[in-house]
């Protein structure tokens, strides 16, 4: 603040004094007053008036200080800076540089470039290296590659003999990279006789911005190479290491990432939070999440970026329970989540079916009035769809201000997996009307929608439309969807022929899809052939044997069914343990078949026995074909009664209010016995039960299922 002396006439002591501004001492070099004591535009006005009065304004250095204060330091003083600049008879290069920088800073890069053109056209003053740095940055802000080239900014720098300036070259690399001309930036970089760390980092950053991760690693390895004693050795700084770690994460280059980790430790860089967060993020992206956790636990301070990186690492590794546990720790630490945190948490909630935690995230977004970005909105859609809450998913979709192909694809997939095939197709048509071009993943969702509701004609049309109308070459997943569409509808021979005519080699998933359809339609011949083709490609797993055994059992060939089961036992093939998850009051509970590890185990088994007794009274009969293979004959009924799904439902019945929806998530396909039992439970207890199995959703209500008994 400018020093102000106030004088009050002694004859009027009772009146409020009128302040009179005076500057008793004004140094010959008033730089400190102008740059550090002027806090407002009024302060600057006072100083400016004094400079005019004392004619110090005619000093280029003093005028430059005044311009710098108005253009670069004080807020909302750019117009004042321009008026001062225009009043200078012959501005020197530093004055031009300040105004060009100020215009760029205040979001007027186009005016900055125009001023540079004027400066060159008038030939009043020659630009210096700082001028070119300033105008290059203006081009970068404007992403004006044409300005940088066609306006001959670069050519002008060459003509002025300033391309040998390291400062200009570094800035030029930056602007070309910012304008997506990374190849041109590399040519400038390669022509530099000497390159300092700024040049290397500018080139690394340019490659990273363009997603050229292999080039980042290649350039970093060049930095890492030993050099001769007469060559300037380039030492990595934190910026170099952070960019290189990002590339290692993207490319899953754990070897180089670990070397960087060792370098950080050996050179005492581990106190840099940003650098250490990049290291743990790299470990997470390289699927070494335990090493990432070691780094996380060693951090002296953890900001939201560090917490988010660790949670993201767990979610990407599908260790979703640990991701949610860490998120709860983050809340206890009073660290507010950001968008990255919430997207990772929503993904984990979707995988686990953790509805309450995901709803809390959505509530947080609304309470904080956070912008519903494409990324966050799409994550919410995916979460609600994976929890079977279709209406909530649609509500989020409709409220999103901006939607891209991923948002549309997420809602189409969500509707398809929840048995809302017709609504999914309606949205697909709306998507095309909105001129959002579908991608290959979109078509997987649309074909799945046709499959789940038996729309064979529509499915055929969509499949042909992929390549004909959108130029998308079908992948193995699209062929698998077509096999499912045909097989579900009972066109097994056509599905079999479709597989034989495929232009690409069918995989086991395609044959398993056909095998599942054979079970639904009791087709032994095609089922046996499908099973044979599976075993040719890889050893059949337990699910394949069980499907074939079920086909035999459904057509009355019990001896063959038992033979298949015996083969499983002899070959040591065990059925994967069924695991069902249910979230209650923010805690995810896991149940395994015949599990007695739960803290409420005794209460749960009592509720299960009561549940089985009640559904038996309305016609339920256990299907012992779904019992454990190694169970004794007399224990088979007990075995199927204690499947993980039934235990989880019983726990939900005793821990939730009457009439509340029960939501489950299961790691395997729902077995026939549990499917039949759950239909009756929904009727007897008047509950809606939503089960997500490995393939799809089942919405049980009033004794029926949304899958129409086909899954």
C-alpha cells in the first residue's frame, strides 16, 4: 500500500479529517512501491499520477513496472494497462512483452497475437526472445497452430536469429505439442545443439498429452543413457519422473516403473507427495496393488489425489471390498472425495451390489451441487444398472446435460442386462436420432437386448447394420450375441450353422452360449457337439459338465447325467464355490454355500429352515441335481437348501423391513433350484428380490422372474 499522510487542521478538531494523499518520499527506482505495495487500482492511480508529475513515467523501466502491476499482478486492471501502454510514445520490447503476456493471461490470446503482428508490421521495435516466448504461449492458449506457422511467428524468430535461444526453443516445443503437432515439436527438439531439462520435459509432456506413451518411455530411456564426460548430463527432475511413471502405468511397464521407484528412494525424492502418488498410481495400473498400498501407507501426508489413486488401484484390480474399506477410512480422515474417487467407488459398488454406499455417493454429488459430468454421470448409470435399479439409472441419464457414446452405451447395456430389451432398443433409436454414432460396444448391448427378449428379427437387422451402416467389423462378442439370440429363440440348428459359417474361429464362450441354449430347449445332439467343441479348445470347466448333465437329466437320461457327474469327480473337477453378496447398512456380507462363518450364522440357518418350510407348503421341491457333487445322497437335499443365495436371502429377510427389496450379487449362474425357490420366496414373503448373476439380472416378484425362466 502507498504511504498516506493525513493532516487535520487544528482549528477544526471536532470534524472528520479529510485525507490528503501525499508521497513524502518517492525513490528514484520506485519498483518496490509499484509491484509490491500497490494492492488496488486506486493505489496504482495514485502512483501513476505521481510518476506523471515527476516525469518518471518517461523512464522505460518505471513504465514497465507500472504495466506489469496492471497487466500481470492486479486483478481486473488489464484495460488500465492498455491505456498506459497506448500513452507511451515508443514502447520498448519489454513493454510489448508485458502486454502480450497480460492479454494471454486474461484470456485474450487472439488480441495478443494481433499486437505481435502490429509490432512487427510497424517496424518500430524488434521483438526479442521473451517476445517470441510470450506470443508462442498465446498461440498455445489459442491452440493456433496456423498462427504459429502461417503468421510466421516461427519464421520471424528464425529471421531475427533467435532460434538459437534455448528459451525460445523450449517454448516452441511446448506450443507445437499443445497444438497436437508433436512431430513438429520433435523436429525442433532434435535440432537443438544442447538440451536442458526444460526441453526434455517439454517433449515428454507433449508426447504424454498426445497419448504417445511408447514415445514417452523411449525418450525417457534416452535421458537415462550414460553420457560422455564432455556432454552435459541431464538429471531427472520430478516432472520427468512423474510423466515417465504415467507412461509406465498406461503401458503396464512394471520393470521401468520399479526402476524409477528405486531411483526416487536412492535420490531422496520420496518427500514429494505428487511424485509418490504417481508411483503408487503406476503400481496400481500395473496390477501390483499390494506394492501400491505399501507406498500409500508410507506417505507422511495423504491428499485426495493419493486416496483416489489407491482406491482406483483396488477397483481396477477388482478388489472392490478393499476399495470400499479404504473409502470408508478416507471419510473417517475427513478428506473430501473428488470425481476420480467417486467414479472408482461407484464402480466397486456396482461390482459388489453395494447399493447403499453408491446411493450415498449420488447424494453427496447432489448435496455439493457438483456438475454431473459425462464421466461421473456414466459411472452413476453403470452403478444403478448393476444394482438392478433401472429407473434410477434412467433418471440420471435424463438429467445429464451432456451425453456421449459411452453414456448411451451404458444405459443401453443396463437396460439389456435387466431384461428391458424393448426400452434398450428405443434408446438405441433415440441415440441415432441424436446423431451419436454407436461404437462396437454399443452394438453388444443392443444385440444383448434383442437376445433377452427374444427379438430375433430385430437382432438379425442390427447385426447386419453394424458393418453396412456404420462400418464396424463384428468381433467375437457380436457373433456370440447372435448365437445367443438364435439359441434362446430355439433356432439351434441355425445357431450351429451360424457358428460354422463365422469368418473368425469361434472361441469357447460361443460354444458355451450354444450349450446353455441346448439345456433350455433340451437338445441333446447339438448339446453334445457343443460340449465336444469346448473340450477341443480347452479343458471343460465345471459349468460345462453341469450344463451337459442337466440336458441329460431334463430328457430323462438320468444314467448319462450321473455318468457326466462321475466324470467330473474322477477328473477332480470341482464346481466353483458359489458366493452371494448382500449389502446391509453400508456393509457388504459374503455368503458361501453351506457357510457357517458368519457372525449371525445360527440365526441365518434358523431363518433358512423356516423359509424352506414355507415355500415347500406352496409346492417347492428341492432339485438335488444342483447339490454338491461330492455330497452323499441323503445330504443332497440339505446341500441345495444351504446354497449361498438362499442363505443371503434369509439374512436379508431377517435384517430388512417387511416389503423392502432384497438385492443380491452372485459370482456364478443361478442354479435351477435357487431360481425356482426364489420365485416362490418372492411370492410367500411379498418381497421383490433382485439377483445379479454372472450373466444377467433376475427380478423376482409375485412368483415370477423377469428372465421368463430362460437364463
